[in-house]
C-alpha cells in the first residue's frame, strides 16, 4: 500500500482539477484578421486575399442591399441584417459581423488552434477545434432552406 501525505494528496487533486478546467476550454471566434497573419503569404496560397475578393466575405453586407430588404419584407422579416434566420448563414459570429462568412465559419472557432506551433501539427489543431470542411459543413447554409437557394455541388465549389 502506498502512503501519501495530506499535502501531496491535495496537490494531486488541485492538479487534476486545474487540468480538467483547462481541457474544458471552449474555443472562441477570433476573426479573419487573425488568420490573415499567416494565411496571406504566397506560400499559403494567399488565402485571405482570395476570401476577401469573393462573396463569402461580403455575406453580411448583402443583407443590407435593396434585394435583401425586398426579400426580407416578403418573408415578414423586419431587418435581415438583425434576424437570426438570416444571420445564421451570413456571419461567422455576432461579434464579428464585418467578416461575413469567414475562415472560422468553415474551419471552426480558432482561438485554441491558431498558435503557429499548433497549426504546424494538423492532428493537434483538429483536437483543438480545427475543422477540415466537407460537404456537410457547406450544406448547413447552401440548402433549400435558403430563400435564394441555387443548386450546390460541393465538388465544383
């Protein structure tokens, strides 16, 4: 039988408790500008600039245009740019509306996996919330529930 002191027992309990708290951290959205730091280099395919030039980055802004206002009115929505039914597909996170549909919409909230040493190890990054997007991720928004739905073919997108 192994005997431990009360102090050693309390230390072990404290370490286990703190470990459980740290492992239960939830990842938070950090915004595309934080991704830009690494993912805008030529070596990384200038992914940030490509995203910035395409419609996903402007998804929130589209909710404010005349066509969206007209569609919202037909659907009984007072303000598409504030309605959860619209926002669920037009922004990544309510605190970061300017990003529209950004990196984290598809790859998951990045606060835990963004450090370079973690991003260099894809398996570790995925343990911390990085998502390797597949068709299911896209179909959360690109589906017939959208009032402007157009047939979505994952392999072509």
